[in-house]
C-alpha cells in the first residue's frame, strides 16, 4: 500500500508506452490521475511536504469516489504523517464509508487498522481516541475496546480523562460485559471522580450486588461532604439503603441494620412510619417473627402523627393476618398428611400417634392458632387506644383528648382511674388546650358515681390546690364540690364550703405572694362572681334574710356586682317588704353602672317607684326621671320619656306631660323623632283637643326632620286642617310640602293634592297646583335643556289636555271647559281688565269648585259686569226682597276640646249639682242673700 501511494504520480509523468511495464499494472484505471488532476499533481511534486497543496487537491476532488480520495489521503499522510487535520478528516470519511455496512464487514477491519496507524503519531489527540473507542463500542468488541480504553487512559493526560470515562462506562454498562469487569471499571472511575458514586450504586443495584451496594451507600451517608450530582437528598439515599437492607436481608452482612434504621428514625422524622415497617420487614425476612412483633409494638407506641400510625398499624395487621393465615394453611397441610399416613399405617399407627399427642399436649403444643387469632383480635380492639396515645403524644396537654381516652374504658373502672391519674399528672394548666379543671371534676364525679364520696372529696381538695391559669377554673372546682354536697343532702357542708371559698386571704399571705412575684389564682378567688352567685343562691334557699343580705352587701363592697345581682337584691328586699332599702339598692346600682348596663336597673327602679308611691312622692319621681334621661344616651331616651310622660298624665299635670313630650322630641335621635312626634300629637289631641296639635305640627315641620318625614307630616297636617274646615290653611300646607315631594319619586303626594283640589278648589287653585308641580319637577331634574318653541307648545297642550280631562271628570260643562281651554291657550294674564262672568243655574255650575272652601249658591242670575272696573254695581231692588239667609248653628265636635274638655264639663256639672243641693239645704233668707252677693 505505501508503494501504491507513489505510483500514480510517476505514471502521470512517464510515457504511455512504458506504463504496462510498471509494477502498478493491477490498479484500477479510475484511480489514476486524470488531465484535470495534473495541476494539483505538479503542485504536490514541487512541494510534497506542504499541507496546503494536498488539502486543495482533496477539496477539488470532494465529489470523487471514496477509493480515489483514499489514495490521495494515503499519499498525503505518507508525506505528512504528523498532520492531525489530515488524519481526522481521513478517519471521519472512513467512518462514514463503513457505517452502512454490518459490523462483520471487512471494511471495519481496515478501519481499525487505519486507527491503529493513526494512533502511532496521534496518540495524544483525544478526539482520535474518542472516534476509535466509539467505533469499537459500535462493533461490540469488548475485549479490544477495554484494552484500547486502558491505552487511551495511559496515553492521555489526566485532565483529558473526562472525555474517555463516559465511553468507558458505556462499555461497562453493556449487557454482554462481565459483571466483574464492570465492577472493576466503576471502582477505577470512582478513583478518578468520587462524586459519581451514585452511578456505581445504581450499577450495583442493577447487577444485584446487594452487599457492595449497601456498603457504598453506607459510606456515602457517612461522608458529610458528599453532594449528590443527581439532586438526591440524604433522606432519599437513606431510604434506598433501608430498602436494600430490608428486602435483601439474607444477602447483606457486616452492617448493623437495626442501628442504621433506628438512626434514620431519629434523624428523619417525616418518614418514621416507613422506617419502622422496614425494620420489622427486615426481621420478618430473617424469620425473627417475635422480634418483628416487638418492632411493630415499639413503632405504634412511638410514632407522632396519625398518618405514620396508620402506616405502621396497617403493616402490623397485615403481618398478624399473614402469620395466622400461614398457621392455618400449615395446619390444613398437616391434617391432610396425617390422614394419608393413617390410611396407610393402619389402626396400630393411629393408636400410637394418639398416645404421643396425649402425652405431649401440655408440654409440646405447637398448635398456637388460637393464640395468633387472639393476638389479631386484640390488635384490632386496641386501635382506638393506640390512636389516642398518638394524639396525646402530639400534645399531652390536650384536655379533650384525655376525656375521649377515658370514654374508651367505660367498662373498666380501674383503667379509667389510671387514665385520670395520668391525665392530672401530665396536663400542665398553664399549657393546657381546653379546661384542665374538667379532668378533676370528671375524676371526682366518677368516684361519686360509685358511691365513694370520701375519695371524691379528696380529689376536690387536691384540685383546689392546683394553680390554674384562670380564676374561673378554680371557682368551678369549688362550685362542683358544693353541688356534689347538695346532691347528697349535705346542705350545711355546701354553705360552709362556699364560705371557705369566698374568704379573703390574710394580709400576710398576700405579702408573701407579692414577695415571690407569682400570685396564684387562690388569692383572687374571693372576687369570683361565679362563687358569690352560688353562695347567695344557697343563702336565699337555705339561709336567713340577714345572712343573705350580708352576702349581697359583701358582693357590693367587693365591687363585683352585676346589674342582675342588683335586681335580685332589690327583689329580695321587696318580697320581704323592705321597699326603701330596695330603692337604696337601686340607687347604688345606677351609681355603679353606666349605659347600656344600667338601662334595666333604671327601668325597673322607675317602674317600681311609680307603682309604689304613685302621686304621693311625685316630686321625687320627677327628679328620678330627670336624672335618668340626663344620663341616658340619645338612643335610650325614648322609653324613659314615654314612661315619664305617662307618670305626668296619670298622677301629675297634663301641661307638664306636654312639656315632657316637647323635651323628648328634641332629645331623641333623628331616626326616632317622627315616631315621637306622632305620639306627641296623639296625646295632645286626646288631652287638649285637635286645635292644640297645630303648633306641634308646625314645630315638627320646622324641626329639621328628613324630607320624607316632613312631607308625611305635612300631609297629616293638611288632612287635619281639611277636617277642621280650614281649606286655605290646608292648601298652604300642601304648597309648603311640595318643596319636599319630587313628582317622580313621590306621586302619592301629588295625587292626594290633586284629589284635594278637585274636591275643594277651583280652576285657579288647580292651575296653581299644576304650575307648582311643573316647577318642582324642573328644579329637581338633573339636566336642564333650552327647549325649542314647538316643544314648549307641545308641553302646554299636554298640560291643557290634562286639565280638561280633570274638569271633565269633575262634571264641568262643555262651554265652561271651552272657555277654560281658550284661557289656558292664551296664557294667564297677571291683571285682567275684566273678568267675564256667565249666568249659570245651579245645575250647570262648576261642581265641587268653591273659593277658599266657602260655598255660596246664588239663587238668581247676576248681570254682566260693567266694562269699567271702577264702577260700583248696585244691587237691584229685587235683591231687597230676597229671603233672609238662615245661618244654621252646628255643635262643636267633642274631639276639638279633648279629654280636658270632658273633665271640665264633668267638673262644672258636679259643681252646679252641688250648688243646687246646697241651696236646697239652706233656708230661703240665706239663698236670697247669696244671690244678691
């Protein structure tokens, strides 16, 4: 081959006749240089040791067949054997050339030979080694590849080994590679880069080399400086080690599995359940079943969360169930085998076997099926208890969980007592979640339930010495103790307990506690309202009036009384006819408390006082009411003012009652003024008559009520005036109220005014009402536009049509309506020169339209008015002959005068009757003298 590299160039220069005599006669003619190659051949002949000429030659023949380019590469490499560029390009082309062929093709052998020749000079070039080693991996030449990997590692510097080792690990990971070879390769690689220990461990796991995998994992976990290149945490590596140790316990030796797993349990608290089950599984695989059961028991007794408990308990139940199933299956197999042997052995063998079983039944009983079944059932029954233990390990100061634990042992009083004892010893009152005193109370009630009162009293006595977080807890203990004594008919003892509990500590005890800096709740117990409430109830039920009053007075002295206690104390005194003392208690109550707490005391005090004294102490009652309304906030004054006014109406003066109402409407808040004014008006109408309410209405309208309330008040005022016949006053009120009534939002007001004008008005007043309505609507509209003339005319026509419809419904004749239409169309004139009058009969007069509410029906028609307004129209002579108008008198309604009018009439009748009686009793002379006087 080297001689062939130089042959083509020589043949290109020699004469063709001598070509047959050369030794290259066997080379294909396609490989010889052509005429197009002559420039490049001449250049390389001139300068054979320059890469530039050879490279131009190869680039020019890039489309030539591979065989011809190979000849050029071989000639160039013979001249330049140290050119990395030529070798790399040549090897890449050879690789591309052999890639379509199978690995058994002879071209691969030539390729490997070319790599070997290249490495003679390129052994320091890592890319050449990478190409060669990759080709060997593709050819699956394991032995040759391993040797060449070793050659590459020896030839290249250490800094370039990172290019070789990934390929070497690929070789070691091939399925055909022997495990021992791969094992040694990975060990060598860890010497180069120890951080990739996880790859070695994965290889060992895949190769089922459990011992080496466990050793490597243990060494990694013991190395504090190890950092996983795959992002695994130490926790994950620890779990992998646990899986290997437990699932392959028989194949791993030399490691303290128990110590390793227990160390993981202490260190990794979030996977405690899984680690406990792994440790138990390790002993199960080693057939140490009792040891596995102990591990399960330890696990369910030490886990801290319900989730971990569920994991361990589930594994525990599966273990017991599998043990029971295995035993039952073994017993069935033994029974089947025994029956077969019995059939073969005969009657003699049966007798011998029975004798052996009877002899060994007490000493060597291997049938523990019942024991295993009992264990399984016991485990299932213990689940609530074990779960309660888990919750108490999470928080041993959880009071409610202790109560639930006690309920688990309802049928076992001994365990209940043990649980209560453990609970009261464990729970710290300062850290307790819940009410710790309930444990002591329930403990004592359990003894009471079993009729052991002495033990219950001992429990209560110990409970009163505990330093609770709140005074109310200690007070509850004392109250429960007293109630227990009451349930057992020990009344004196219950009162003595309350007296002992409410006794104030001595000064010396307080001084000692202040010096220590930690004041226990026992020193604050004497101010517990709960205790005093029980105590006073006991005294009221079992004690005397003096002792009960002493307890109430002590509560007031300690300033712990509540409004209810004040009321109870006053009721007690009233029941025993101590009314003045009861009122003194009310006085103390209203001085102690403020609003809103004092409200009930004031209401009760005033009610009782008025009921007791009525008008005998009227001035004192007035002072009390005045004080009450002064101290009351605005929203609480209404009820007091009403009660005050009721007092004046029943026992005082009606005028003072009106003053109270007048003061009330000024004092109550705006939200209650309307209702207060309604009450004020109703009472004024009843006491002084309807006319008295006018000034109240005026006051209400001007008092600053909301617009809606003002409108309602005006409507009521106008209705009142209409009922009294004051039509003009009623109309003026409607006009005033129109400022507060938007036609769009308050159509009921305008409808009522409209009906009023139809009934009592005339065309002028009706037109004025429509004008005011338009004005109010325009003033309250949000936007104002300058309307065109035709729109104004349209609105005028609409208004005129509306007026005509209204007059038609009122019964106005057509001729008068036509005149009114013309007047509306021409527009109102401020001062008409002459007002035309038409002579109408009563039948065709405007119905229901009168001026200012006065009806005047002319029986004769009048003549037309003179054109000159200054002329005075004298009546005709016929008018003198008209009949005199008879004015009928009508009695004034009694409602006008009110209740006082009735009282005055009654008093006048009584006085007149008394005077007549006196005159009848006197003599004639005396009656004459009195009449003269």
